[in-house]
């Protein structure tokens, strides 16, 4: 049973709510379940030239190697039926897929390292474990009378998200993607906006599901950077996660230790000011079904 608890935990990305969100965003989704010891939520992603790849985000879920063997055979069968170039697996558990005699290559879709705050401590203790600059920046935002509240004003968030993406060099989805995410996850998702007077200066989309509070998307107005509003947004989200009974708060990805020049270096510096513990996950794997096209895909990436 310990193995089951460790490996068969239904995380956000293997949850029916995530399947519903993907469907609302126009993606095809499958769910495989073999008795009570193996299952996988599978999402189809389109590629040029009529090709596709399949994703099993933070899955599959399995009890032991035998149950993994069963679900992997089903995934390979589906992949071949759909003509997929590869199936990407990013399970929290070590897959041990070498014993399955299937072609496997390293994938890179979900972060391999994250930062987690354990919430089974008081708010004072959480603040005490932050870096001094983290606590200081929260106080700076409070002194500027930044007001953080739940909101349905997605237009304002999307405005600063576009600015943030352009400034920091990362791509964003269409606004409908975030609308569908908030709609599909319902009470488990929350948009928090920080306002200075009447202007939205920072915000984020957060998920609270079972034991986990998750920081998913964040944005800020660079013109108001000295007010440190993003720090107060995070602190409100951490408090909300604790209030909802979550046991952990996940910052959802930081640069790996020692990875100098990493694309996430800036956001990692921000996240680490909140303290927490660094956690590492198994490297994602690609089950390669069409080697020639996979080679071209990796070359293009």
C-alpha cells in the first residue's frame, strides 16, 4: 500500500478536471484504467504535416512494474493508432521503462525541479523561514497599500500577462485558454489581482486541489515594480492554500541546481525568496514510435 500511496496519487494533471479543461481548449483526451492499479490521462497535441504527439502529464499512475507494463502497452497501442510521433511521460515515479524494450528518449515538458512550502506550520513560521528579502518585499507592498483580492477581471490580468511575456521572453496562450482553465477547474482555481489605487499591477492564477496549492501563472506591471506587488500576491495565495486545508504549496518549477544561465533564472530567484524546500522529479521520457519524425522534431526544437 505504501507504493500505491506514493505512485498512484491523482495529481492535478491526471485529474478529470484537467481532462475537461483540455477538451474545452479543443484537444482530444483519453483515459485508460486497468483495474485499480494502473491508469493514464492522455492528451493529443498536433504537429505540422498532420502529425501529432501524445502527452501523459505527470503520469501514468501505477502500482508496480507489472501494472506499468500493462498501461505502457495500451499507450503504445493508442500512439500507433493515432499515428503519433511519440508519447511523452512525466510521471512522479521512476518508470523503469528500460525493461519494457521500448525506445525511450529524454523529454522536456514538465519541470524537473520545483520549490515546495509545507503548510503544516503557522503563518508566522512560514514567514520566518522565508529569506529576509522576501518578508521585506511583502511589507513594502503592504506599505504601498497594495490590495490583493480574488477577481473575475481576466482582461486586466491578460493585459499585464502579455506585457510580462514580452518583457521576459516567454510565450503565452490565447486569452480563451485561461478562461477555459478557470471555468473547468471551478472552485479549485482562483485569479488573484493586486491593485494600486484603481490599476491592476500584478496578478496570478492559482490552483487548490486536494493536498496541493499550486502557483500556475503570474504577471506584473513593470512600471510599478518598486511596489513589490507580486510578493503580496504570493503571500495571499499561500494563506489561501493553508485556509483551504492544503498541505503543500508548489511554485511549479525552478531552474535546476547549478544550471547557470537557465531561462528560469530570474523567476527562480523570485520564488526562492519565499523559502521552502527544493524537490527533484524523475526526468520525463519519450516513448518514440516514429524515429525519423522524432529526429526531425528534436532537431527543430
